[in-house]
């Protein structure tokens, strides 16, 4: 039986397969023949997620090796944010994880995705771990003098939260950019701790406002808006800048005197309403005019650096 001289040496065993191997066998019947050929005369039957084997011990060993070879051909691609790619690269994360999981990790030329290749279950496990670390994201700023202290604090907060925190030069006004990445909960906790540290050191706090019109502006108008933020901030006794993702405005002022916040909110509400109204007017069909359809800028307590 099954190529054995002694039927007592016959082994019957059901060998589990990964989802990838099951898919390969269903899509390509020759794969089953290849696996059966490796069994030294054994017999194989596909039974759902398992292979039913009948044969000798050597045939079973050869089957498992052949199945491992089949499964090692698995690969998957995960898109990675460019900032996160840099964060992980600086920690040699990909090489360390590739060695740990017994797979290969290759980055694309643009640095926006990685391809994980190797045994299906191991590659999938690493891919799932990476995707989990992509669920959280936060960007903060600090003044130039706080870059070094923030780096020291970031190391402690990383250990406490499991998030990744990089403090780099190149932020607003020559300050630092703080990138917080990792899983959603870890990032939320790390962002809260980093903000508390910065606020305590600076004696300031931040207010965040949605900027619903910004994404609808053409590049020139968007740049005009950002160019006016320093004057807007100075007039209200604070600093203001757009977030890295250009979705929110951060206004930052002294914690000892919070009067700036009320004034800034009022000014920004007026400015925001004007932009939204101009966008609405500009979207209406009308004959071309030589005059600027945006009209005059709103009355404000700060001097605009351009003409609308």
C-alpha cells in the first residue's frame, strides 16, 4: 500500500495548510501533483484546509518540506507613510523584524511601501504587525530651545507608551518637528504626554481649529492665507500655523493670560466666514470679469501682507 512493502509501516495523517497554500492548490491543480510526487509513492487527497496523506514516514517528511517550499513563495505589500518609513528606518525596524520572523522585507524605490516575502503565515503576521503600527499618527511642534529636552523626554515616553517618537529640526519658526507614530492608543497617550511636557516647559497651551475652506483654495490663495498667519497671531497675542496635514489651524499662546484665545477665535471665525463666502461666490457660474472675484479682504486688526 502507498508504495510500502510492509502495510504496517503505513502512516495516515492530515497536514494543515495556510490560506495561501489552499488558494494555490485550488488555482493550480499541478501543485497537488507536485506535492504528491515528493512523497516517495505516498497518496494525497485534498480535504478542505488539509491534505490527507497516506504513505511512509520519509514520504511524510518530504511532503512537509515541499509544502514549506510552496508556502515560502508568498508575498504581500503594505503601503507605509513616508514619515513612518523614516521613523522605522532610523530604528532598523524592518531588518530586525525580518530576522525575527524569518522573512524578507524589501522597500520600493519611492519609499512608500514594503513587500514582505516568505512563509505565508510568518509574512502575514509581520504584515499585520506593521499595519497595526500605522493606525496612529500625530505631529507636534516645539521651539528651537526645546529640541534637545524634547528628545530626552521622547525616549522616556516611548518606553511608557510603545509609540515611536522622532524629534527633528525643521519646524515652524526654526523649531522642531515631533513625529509620533504607532498604534492608535499608544500614539494618543504619547501625544498627550509630549504636549504636557512642552506646555509645562513653555508656559503655553494650544487651541486647534478646523479650517474647512483650506483644501478648497487654489495654491496661490492657500499660500496667501498661510503668509498672513504670523500677522494674525501677533495681533491676537499668540502664534498660529497650519498643521502638517493642512486640516487644522494650531493657535498657541500663554497659559497665564488666556484672553488671547477669545480674541483669536472671534477673529478667525470672521476670517473663516469670509473665505467660505468667497468660495461660494466664486463657484457660481458667471461671465469672466477683469476684477478679482474674491473682492476685498475682511476688516481685521492685523495688516494683510497682500492684496486680494
